[in-house]
């Protein structure tokens, strides 16, 4: 009897602690309409994988918000090498989730691969571990924008990316079921299992310039690339080519973009930095300002959103659809700008710019909208609680573009 009581007390303590943590997260409030810097990220490695550690190499990969988990998901590095020891891992291979309230970055799923260098040399390359035979997982890669999470299916998706070291001649590559980047994968956040799906019948494979986005309520994903555009039906698991390769680029803006989805109007927004002025070329409007367009699912067309004179800056530094305000939040090196599609107007919020303490503070910075907490999340740097009741906005005037 005494033993049972002794065992019971720790269990009660654990339950109470869990309840308190949940309450702390629930009640934590951020001041309205100002960026709040987040505390230092705490990496959490579950016991099953605690022989290794996180390796931050996600400089060529985007992040996506998962409503079911309340986390920002991304792929990043994992290594079993001791701290301070050099490793060849140059590519992201494992799933991590970031909680903006606790600032914890948790390893959710370690892939069954050894990350490698930008090389096919068997001594340096990526290769599948023995576990990959029975539980296949995607190869390491730079993901770029080839990831998304669908609320309709409750699953995460991965396509394309870059890894200069696969396929290769490593003795375990074939026998352990090695695959390349031109593959399409589904990850179930509940079972924590990957499943390889059929790859689209593209004529031209594009590793870097892929944009994969879900359309809420349609049970579909859209693969927007420089040369083609495809739709994936989540119910039938079939691809349909909407704009197939004709020898001419689509002018989709998918190359080097940031993106978000407006589920109300069925739009996939595509945000780009100003065009780079090449030597010997004449400067045009495209070189002076950022660019914002959207793919209209209903009309199967790309539509430009005018912003000259309204949105300042040349560098894309984040975009997100803000559900509780029905607007598009666009961030550049000059600050935050809001576009209200119902009014077709740009407005400037009275919010001081937040500049991360980073070597390149406006490179690879992504905005995600946390629909559970109604927060804008800027990577692992800061959060913004937009309160429309107290937010001060200034109307911005758009100027005509000169050709």
C-alpha cells in the first residue's frame, strides 16, 4: 500500500506540472502592436534520440505553421558527433517544431539518414541508415519553398530541394532504399511516419524554384514552378498539370520567393525582392522595389498587386496572411506594411521595425501566422500581436508604374 502511494505522488506531481505549464502558455500575453523579442531558443531532443544533437544548417529552407500542433515546422540538421567536432552535414534531414510561447525547438522526427556534404564521395556524402529499409524517409536536402502543411489532411508535405550528393555510390545507398530530391513525400504528424507519394509528370525538374502550397477547403496542393504549375488532389492522390512546360517561363515569381495563402479568396501570394541589376543593364522599376503577385485558383491566372509608392524597400523579409484582420502582412528592410484585399488598399501600421541580431538580418527571415494564438512569428526572433482595435494605420497611396 505504501509503495502504491509513493508511486502515486510523483504521478500527481507530473500531472500538476503539466497543467501549470499548459496554463502558463495559455495565459501568456504579448503587448499589442509591437514586436517582442523572444528568449533564446531552447533545443529539446527526446530521449530516443538523445545520443545526438541539433545542428543548425537550415539556411536554405523555409518554415510552415502547423495548426494541429501549434508549432512552426521546418527541416534542420541532427548529428551524433560530439559538440565542437566538425561534421560533413550540409543538408537538413530531420523535422523540428518551434513553440513561440516556450521558445522550445523540439526534434519531432529524426530521419533515417546520415547527412553529408556537397559531394558524392562515399566518405562525405549523405546515405540512408539501416533503419531506412523498414521505415523509408526523405533524403537530406535544402528544402527552399518545397514544404507545406495542409489543414485539410492534417499532414506535412515535401517535394524537390537540393542535395549535390545524391544519388551516390555509397555502399548503403541502394540496399537501404536511398532516394533523391526529385521525390514527393507526406508526413503524418500523429503517427510520425513518412510516406513517399507519386511524383508529378513534369517535363523539366526544378530543385530550387519550387513553391508548394495548400488551398484550405479544397483538399488540394499547388506546385508552382518557373516552368510549370501542377495541382495535387489530396483525396484521389493524383497530379494534374494546369500549366505544363511549353518552353517559356510562366512568370510565376516562384524563384527565390516568400509565399502565403489567402484561403478566403483562394489566392497563393508570391512575394519577391527587387530584381537584381546586372552589369550593363538599364535600371527599371523592377529594380527599385519589391514585387507582390498572386496565383488565382479560380481563374488559373497570375495577378499583380500594385505597390509602387506604398511599400518601401527592396528586400523581401516575410509575408503572412493575417486571418483575424483579413489582410496581408508584408515585411521589408523598411518595416511592416499591410494590404487589405477587400478594400484593395495598402496601409502602414504604427509599429517600430524589428531588426534581428544576425549577420544578415533580412536574409532567410520568414513570417508565419499562428492561427491558434493570433500572432505573427518572425522565425525564432520575435512575435507580433496585432490588435485591430488599437492599431494605428495610415493610408498609403499607390503610384502608377512607368514602363
